[in-house]
C-alpha cells in the first residue's frame, strides 16, 4: 500500500479529533483563518486550547494517532463500521510533528487521542511511547494531554501519568444502559476502575510530596516524580441518549466527589454520516451544552447542590436564562439580600455576582458601606443584581421575581416566556 502523505494524514486525523471535546477549546469564540487572513483557528480542528494550573491558556496540537478502531460505538464517526477514510500516524511522526509545530511557535503542547487498533494495550502503549519520546528523548517541556483507554493495563496508565500533564478517561454516556446499547464493547465498571486507579496515583503522589516537604526540614530530599500535575478529566456526550440534565449533572457531582476530577467536558452530540437509527437525527441545542457548563461551575464553586439547580420536578435546564438566575427566580424568599451584611455563601447566589466580585465586596464593606454607585467599580452587572439586593441607597420595589420578569419581558419576549416556567 502506498504510504500516505504526512499532510493528508494530518488533515484526516486533525479533523477526526474535533469530535473529542475533552480539551478546553469548547466555549471559545469561533474564529478561523481559512479566508487567508490571520493565523490560527478556534474551530476545534487541529489546534485546541487548554489551561495550565497557573491559569495560562496554551495552544495544543489536537490529533488522533489513528482514526481506525476495532470498537463500534454507534455515536462515533471513527467506529469500525463507519465509511470514513482512515489514516494512522507512526509514533515517530507524531513526535516529529509536535516538535516541528512547537519550534515554530504554533503550539505549546499536544492533545493526543486514538481509535483502538489491535488491542487496548497496543494502542495505549503507542500513546505512552509518544509522550515518553517527547519527554525523555527530546526533553520536551510543553503540555501533554493524553486520552487513556480504560481497558489498558494499569502499568500503562501509570506510565502515561508519569509523562502527561493531564489524562482523560471518557465516561461518554451518562447512563449505563445507554453505554450498553450504543457502545457495547465499553464497560462502565472498567471506566470507573481506571478513573479510580488514576485518583489513587494522584493521591499517593501528593502524599509523597507532602512527606518529602516535611522531611526536607531534616535533610534535602529529591523531588517526588510528578503524576498528571493538572489531574484527570472526562467527557460526557450530551443528547445522544435520553439522559436529562438532572441525570447528567447528578452524575457529574458523583464523578467529582469520587475521583476528584479536574474537569468534566460536556460535548453536544453532533449527528454523523450514515448514523444508526438509534441516534437522534438532530443535535441538541448548543445552548444546552453551555447551560451544563454553567451548572457544573455553580456546583463546584458556588455551593449549589444538584437538587437546587435541577429539582426532580424540573429535570431540564432553561435554555434562555442561566441556571443561577433560574434558581433566584424560583426562590424569591431568599431575596432581597443586604449586600453589607449577608455572608459570602449567600452573596454568591446573587445573579450578577461572581466569586471575585463577592470577594471585592467583602473587602470593600470592611472599610465602609457599599452603595449602588460602588457596584460597577466592584465588577457587578447592576441591571442583573439590583432587583435582588438591598443597599443603603437602594431597595427593590416589590418582589424581585416580578421586577425581573417585567424587565426581561420588555427586553426579550422569548426569554420572558421561559421565565414564566420559573414563576
Ligand atoms: S472506542 Fe473511541 S474511537 Fe473507537 S468507536 Fe468508540 S468512541 Fe470511537
């Protein structure tokens, strides 16, 4: 068989990787340089972005090692039965591409995933070898995110963690039954065991580091070898099965608690060519993906519970309004809050107040009372927050929900209809 050009492989395998959302490019403003102007793209093909622990945004070469696969996950364009053009990089090709792109300043790291060829161990072995060659043979200091194959041998996962900054094990479908139907070769238990192993490794490494810091008081110890410094993540596909938002966010809460994931990526299912009849014909609205991200954030950083965001009687997130706003409208008894007296946890629930804003308010009010003129300076969106708060020179007239409903109805009738659901 004639050897395929490297450029052709790159086209095929960068395009095939765009279906994997588990690097942080989703949510970015869509930009492209296909019109010949500018450099780079956020279109999810070829280059994606991720964030280092210190908050730096890095560009990653996002590719598959191969889009051939012996599994037949119904929702995946690379499945065994899919009629797509196949390509496969060698380990050395991926290493060289990464180094070339890196030396030209196109990228700061690599996001590498793969279809499964020959066996899970064989494929995982090749992924690890790419990372090993980059780190050990070429002293590559850039960011590496590897996708892991849950059925691969534990030793391979452990090796992957030594070389990569982040590993992801994709849960994919929120319900066990969906996984059985749509990805019959995958097994929920195996995925959980792999995530559990990574968590144990991460915890052990942290313990070892603490131990070394403590013993450094006595002697100077060698640095503990790192293990996926930015932690593990996973991806949930939204809209390929019948899971509602409560099931998805409920699962996310359990995954964060059980495996201390750094992040969960929500990827709206996109219909694929020659799709199975078991799949929906249309993609879910992209706004659903964005509302799930907002709920996930509220869960992790704002003290909301799954039941508060998605009570059993309302298992879907509103698309027109953000989940914090929806919660506030459903809880008029909680408002208005006195900005100068309320505790931090309560202020975090005010629409228009972010974490930094709340911290600024707390600092500011320790010096003098915060007034409505101060809000903008402190980073608040006054139109959003004022109906929910009391200040020395401001008190909302009437019920906060009614005030907001009227304001929103004037600005956006479609949004107003959604708000009625939260009456
Ligand atoms: S194992 Fe991965 S690449 Fe293979 S068919 Fe399933 S989702 Fe696609």
